[in-house]
C-alpha cells in the first residue's frame, strides 16, 4: 500500500523545468503591467492636472475641452476658457507646427 502512495506522489509532482519557466513568466508579465500603469499615469494623467493647476494660478480657467484629435497637430472641436471672469468660446481650433526648410526655424500657428 505504501508503494501506491509513493507512485501517486511521484505522478502528481510537476516537472521541475515547467515550474521554473512558469515562475519566470509571471514576474515579467506583472512587471510589464506595472510599467504600463505608471507610464499611462505619468504621461497621460499628470500633465493635464499640472497644466490646469498652473493656469488656474494665473487666472485662466479651462471650462470645457471637447473633440481633441492629434492628426497633423492638435485640433479641438470646442474649447471654453475663462480669463479674469471673461468667457471665450472657440470652435474648430487647431495648432499646427511649421518648419522652415531653408533656415530650420520652427513656428506654431493657431488656425480656426
């Protein structure tokens, strides 16, 4: 009877090479998810929070921003801004980057 128990224990034990591979995969996957989370937090969430706080200290309040696209620059369907209690509504606004090929100068243009 003890021989049968020993055989069962041997059959149940996983292959040691499979266990090592599984242990290596789990931390890499976890590390990648952690890296992705912090990247999104730092590059997507943090700049708007800091920018809006800084603008607020200067008396500029962003009331509404909608329809943002990033094709050939930055474009917005509607932006509503308050500067010293004066509200400005802008529609179909885009920011384009132009580079002069001769001098290498870069300029930005707001188009409506």
